[in-house]
């Protein structure tokens, strides 16, 4: 059997195919090989693009997170500054109110002592003298 196989191989090697058949076979072989190679390169390209997109999205996520943290710190600092300003303005407002109340109290005291008390005292003296000295 081995000799027959060797003989068949030798005959096939000696035989020649027309050039068009060889061209068709070569084209068919190249067509069948290209999709496998193309598929591999396409798959490699898709995987590399997916990795690149993953890296970019993680990088953007970290950048966004960092900017949010900085914005929160700034907002906190701004809120503290606003609170301090509100406290200062409130103290100034209470100072103005207390000053106005003190001025009003002094004015009221002066008005009572200088304008209202003498007529009341005189009226009280008149009543007192009338009650003690009957008519």
C-alpha cells in the first residue's frame, strides 16, 4: 500500500494543471485565508478600542469626581464666609437697634422728668393740700 501511495504521489507531481485552474485555486485559497486574518485583526482592533474607551472613561470619571470634590470644598468655604458675614451684619444690626433703643429710653426719661412730672407733682400737691385742708 505504501508503494502504491508513493506511486500515486509521483504521478500527481508529474501531472500539470492548466494555469486558469491554478489561478482560481489560488484566489479561492486567498479568499478563505483573508477573512480569518481580517477577523483576527478586526477583533484585535475592537478590543484595543474598547480598552482605550475604558481607560478614557475611567480617567474622565476620576476628573469629574475630583472637580466635584473641589467644588464642594469651595462651596463649604463660601458657606462659612457667608455665615461669618451674616453674623457680623446681625451684630451690627443689633448694635444699631440697641443704640436706637437707648436713645429712645434717654429721650423718654428726659421727657417724663422735665415735661410730665412737674404738672403731675403740682397737681398732686394741690390735691394733697385740698385733702388735708378741707374747704
